[in-house]
């Protein structure tokens, strides 16, 4: 594996100067405030240069970015892809495990047959992993003329977008970026299963029926998908409380980007966001504590949204 570059390396310094205008331009397009030059210089550019060093091969590299809700996975993926395209001439495509959510109808069926909490999207068991594997398979084996529809999900509507509106990727990319808040996670042993860890579990899943079901789902096709990762990058935030705050900031950002007044009405309140994150808390704590041990790259983010590497190849 290639040696991970430092921001002070001549190539990184040169490409930073070249890429800064279009990276800052993308930040303005996405209405992301507070991103410093150092974020691009010390995080985005070194990762992009590192990926560009990977030898050319027939199969695209599958890069997973993992971390708790609101940690910055999608933002990181967006800027790395832009850097690879504009500064390195490399082709990439990206999507999220969030784009693989099962339809509302499917989740409500699970809620009826398994547990009422299954209707809430997010935890293992609420994704159509078969659809994800099919999408990856098309990209892996693509010819220059292959057309691959990329799944898409509307969070405000809590429903999969019509297939006619999906992005269609033509050809074979050099990289596939896949962000997943629990990407790479392994199922937990049920021998010493922890009792309810928050108010939501205590009230609505005191016997662990739902949480154990989700854990068993994680042991299935999710592992088939995760085993295909070529590189696992994780973002570690200071605490679970910080994840609650980050997810709230994410919801507030939606209010700036959504134009449709009907979709604006779907924006969650602070109380709704806190309840929503509680669905993920059990697995999120595992993601924070365990995944850095086996991830290839670990990026730590502090309360002020400063990023730094704590583990590189």
C-alpha cells in the first residue's frame, strides 16, 4: 500500500493551490459555513493525493466513509470526489447507505410483523442491501457504455425517490464512494446484551426485541457488502452528546437548502431529532469505540469541527 502523504509534501502543496478555488466554490454551493482552508489543505488534499496513488485496475476501488450522524461523511466524500475529478482527472461516483432505505411500505410491514420501531429508517434491517449490491455489481463490471442508476432517497418525505429521478452513471468509475454511518460494523454478541441504554429503548423496546433483530440483520447481507470495501475511513467525534448536536445542525442545514415549502414542513424539531438519534445510539457507541481499531484511516473531529488524522496507512 502506498505511503500516506503529508500536507507539507510538495505534491500536496501544489495541488492544494490548484484545488482551493473550486473546493471553496463547492462549499458555497452547498451552503456549508465555517470550513477553513486547513480542512482542505490538511484533510481533503492528502486523502485525494493518496487515493490517486492507487494503481490503475479493472475494478473500481470501493471507499467507505463511516461515523456517527452528522460527523461529516457526506461532506468529506463530496470534496474528495471533486478533488479527484478536478485536480487528478479521476472519475468517481458516490452514494450513501441512506439511499438504500427500504420503502415506507416495506418498513411498515416490518413494524407489523417484527416490532413497531422497525418503521423508523436507519438501523440495520431497514435498508435494501440487495439493491446496493446490485448497484455495486453494475459499477464493478461496467463497460464504457454501461448505464447504472444510482438509488436515491428523500429524507424529508421518508420515501425512496422515483427511479425516473435517479442519477444515471455512465461507464466505469475509478472510485466508488459509499458513506455509511455504521459501515464495517460487526454484529454484537447477544450473550451479555446490555439492557435499554436510553429512554426510547426503555419505553418502547425494554426486552430488546427490536435491537436484537437489528443486530441479527447486521450479520447478514450487510457483511457481504462491507467485505467489498478496499478502504475504510472513519470520522470519530468527541462524544455521543456531540452526535446529537451534529445531527441537529444537519437538520438546521436542511432548512437552508430546501426550497419546497411542503418539504420545509417535514424538518424535525430538536426534540424529534433527539428521539431520532436514540434509535441509533446503541450501534453508534460501537462505531465510535470499536471501528477506529480496524479502520484504515481515522479522522478525529473536535467540538469546533476541526479535523485531524489519528491513524493513516
